């Protein structure tokens, strides 16, 4: 199996013999099974596990981690491992969750301090109505609306700045400096100006998204290969054509970079904005209020929702990027 | 695009334009409020809603004079616990300690990532995914949790700042440790340098610019972390404490002054990081 891919022969790579290392897979499986067995055994019990059990659980975690690292090493070295490269990361997460579940149950850590993963899942389902309402407020009304406003205003402004040397010199240093301003500083001012509801948070999001987009789009419009402009001139292209056919495509990758950055900033802006005043709903509000009264299970549930939304939104923008800038060097096969 | 001497003219012109645009903003935002106050018969020593728009006690947008007075009130005395300088100092110190902590732990992780492909396959996807997640949302809970285990004072704030900066710093350091080209590494081999020597003389210096790029990106985020941590628990100092006190007292001018102060602190910290970078990587100038 080691020589399945002849191109690797002679590259000095150590040929891993045979299939996946049997001992590693065995250790990984045995560790996971023991942890799983304990979780099921302790499902309804509420006493602290014996010292022997606790030791066994730590041992099982270590053995599984060792097996995982050996298996990951094999996958990294072995050409046949290419199709299953996602496995080590997946198993890392599974092992972390399973070990947390088992150890938290073994030591009977109160749910008010650190809830077990299954408790969080249960709460995620039980509190789905509240969390859905929070999501609508935070994600749709604040993050997405603010993001669209910020990007919508940033685009014409960047065109204006790119056309004027005076504005480039006068505005860009301010725009760049703005990225080092912490969002919480804006939130109280905006909450006072636009009220406690979603408008103030959307404004915070719009402002935080605005500046990275301006900085990146202006760079994209201006940092263009001079040879490309010469070529356009040799085609006798007019200003409009140069702009549409050379500058805009050149700016697209910069624009999408700013959008990807903007999705993260928008989620942070909406959540952090709610820490400074909200109308009793919103993921940030939920997190802050429940953290203060030790409702950590619902805090975790809210964080899971926020993270899933953040990743999905980022993924959507990355997908759009691949669709619209497939010709770009960084994405070519 | 940093501020350069040649930019000063246009920058000053843009700043002047912003100030000129600010005055009508004050009027538009405060005029209805002033008008209503006068109609209700409030006693104010100004004539007409236009003049009163600049001297409302709780304006929507404070007038320039009010802002300057507010800055003056909150700036002095320098060591007063209710003034900005000492609080900004603590928040800034927490953030910088957090950054140093992130660099330390991030360095260990980065070495692991570079040395072991297995570690990279298992851990790197999660570190990368964390970049698209609002990890700041964990801060209120973490700081309460740390308090339960007796971690109090400035340390939990620095820890929050550190864990926010940790992910970008780790990715940056790992990239930096890998950045030396094979020519340089071959040269070291011809010198019969040991792995450790190659690491210390080639890989480590090569990773520093990447570290500082990561710092520049994550300093503002770490500062947010420190401020949120100060707000989420009982604090006796810090801009976060001042912000939450101000929000309760609904002192509008104070809120604006704090916004300006936090912004200034953010810019100052990034400048600080840039200054340390020039100090530590003199060969890059």
C-alpha cells in the first residue's frame, strides 16, 4: 500500500508499511468506548465516582489521545490518508467532548459551574424558542442589517476616495487607524443615540464593517499592475472601460477579503453592543444576563448558536468569493 | 497607508471638514430636544432652541464645548481613581500582559504545529475555525468562572485578552516558523548547524514579523476582551468599569469622552506594538 502513489517513490519520505497502525486504532477505540461506557453508567447517578474510576477515565483519555496522535501521524504520512484527513480533527472534538462529559460527571461538577455537553444540548433544545427569538434579533436585525448598511455606504465612499488623491491622503490614515478602536467604546454612545432596540446595534455593526471595506476596496482599486493599465491604453480603452474591466476585477478579491472579515466583525459588534443595553432579547443580552446568574448551560447554548451562525455566514461569503473570483491566482487549481 | 508627513495637509483638511460637519449634526440632533425643553418651560440660560442645542444637560450629541469640558473633567487629576488616565493605564496594562501571555502559549502551540504533522491535522482546523466565531461571547462566562476558582483582580482580564489574541497569534507564529526558504535552511545545513541552532538563528527571527502582524490584528480585539472582562465582574478600576458606571448614570458627555479615550487607548496600544516591533526586528527597516 505504501507504494500506491509512485510519484512519492524516491522523495525520501518514510514509507509507512501496511494499513493504519492497528495499535493506534485499538487505543483510540478502547479509550472512547471506556469513556462512553462510563457516561452511560453514570447517566442517572449523582454521586462522585470512586478514585479508581476517576483514574481509569484519565487513563482512557490519555490512551485515546495517544492513539489519536499516532493515527493522525499515519494519516499525515500516508498517501492513502488523503481522503480521511478530516478524521483527526473530528476525533479531537469527539474526544474532548466525551472526556469533558465523563470527567464532569465523575467529579459531579455542579451544572451551575460547568455544564456537561449533553446538558448544553438538552438546554439548546428546550430553550429553542427563546434562542430563535434572540437569533432573529442579533443575527438578522442587527448583524445582517448593519453589515448591509455598512457595506452599502462603504462602496460609493471607496469609489470617491479612489478617484481623489486628496481624499486618499486625507482619509485613508484615519480609516486605517479606525481598525484599532475597540467596539465597546462605540456601543454606549450609539445605544443612547438610537435607543435600546436593534437600531443602535445595527449602527455599531455598520460602522465597524464600514472601515475595513473602505480600506480594502480603495487598495484593490489602486494597487493595480501598471502593465495592465498600459495594456488597456494600448486597446484605446476609455476611463469607464478601464474602470469596469480592469480596476473592478482587481478590487474584487480585496472586497471579498473585507467581507469575510466583516462577517466576524458584525457578529462581534452585535453581541458586544448588546452587552451595553438591549430590550430583553438578543444572543449577547442572553449571554451577559445568564452568565451573571450562573445559567452557564444556556450561555453555552447561545454561544453554540452564535458560532454556528458565524461559520455559516463566513462560509456563504467564501462561497460567493469562489463563484465571483474563480479566475484569481489564489483560487486557481 | 500610515500617516506620513506629506499627508498632514490633507489630513488636517479632512479633520477640519469633520469638525465643520459636526456642528450642524449637533444642531440637528439636539434642536428638537431643546425646543421641547423650552416649551415645557425649563429654565436654561440661553435664548432660543438654536443656542440651547449647545448647552443641553443631556444632549443627544454633545457640543464641542461640552466635550472639551468633559475631557478636562475626566482627565484630571492624573492619579484619581475616577479619572481616565489611571483606569486607561490598567486596562492597557491588562491588554499588553494578555498579548505577552498569548505570545508565550501561542509559541508553544506553534512549535507543536510545526514539529508534528499529527498535531497540525488534529488541532489546526479548530484554531482556524475559531477565527470566524465571535469568541468574545465566552468572556462574560469565563471571567465569572475564573472568579469562582479564586482568580481575581487584573489576572482574569489579562487571561481573557490573551485567549482572544491566542488564535491569530498561534497561526501567525506557525506561519512565521515555516517561512524560511529552503535555500536558507540548506545554508544552515552546510554550516553543520544543529536543529536547535537553526531554530534559534533562522526560524525564530523569521517568525517575529508574523508575530507582530498578528499582534496588530489582535490588539484591538484583546482590548475589547479586557474591557468586557472588566464589565462582567466586580472591578475597581479600568475603562470597562468606567463604561458600565457611566451607562448606569446615563451621563452622555461622559460616554462620549470614554469613547474618545478608549479609541485613543486602542490607537496608542497598536502604536506601542509597532514601536516594540521596530525595536525587536531592527533588520527589517
